[in-house]
C-alpha cells in the first residue's frame, strides 16, 4: 500500500495516523519511504472497508528487493573486524 493513497483516502496525515494507531511522526517516515509498513497496511485495509488493499505479495517483493540490495552493497565488504586483522596484520603472529 502506497502512503500517498492512504493519505488521500483518509484526508490527512493526522487522520491516517489515527486510523493506523500510530504517531504522526511514523506517518511522516512512511511518506519518505513511500510505502505503509505491512502491519499498518493490514489495519488500514480494514479501516477503509477494503477500499485500500493489503497485498502480501507486494510486501514480499519489497522485502526481496531490499535483501538483494543489501547483498549487492555487501560485495567486497569485510564481514568482521577479525578478517581485517588477518588481511592487514602481517606483523601479527
């Protein structure tokens, strides 16, 4: 569920926060991310009598995309500080 759609349906970020049972600050974070978190999306789907749709496949695809991005970002990155010591620490026993 896109945040913009939820705000449009409820009329304001304040009303959206009340319907979802979260703070206005949380809704502001959603606005930056563009997507309502999965748990809140399920609540808002019920609060909108199904007008706003909760699609679990949508959230699965987001999760998979984020995992793939993390994996790409980690390529060539050291896993822990001990590896750094082995690579650079020729002077260590």
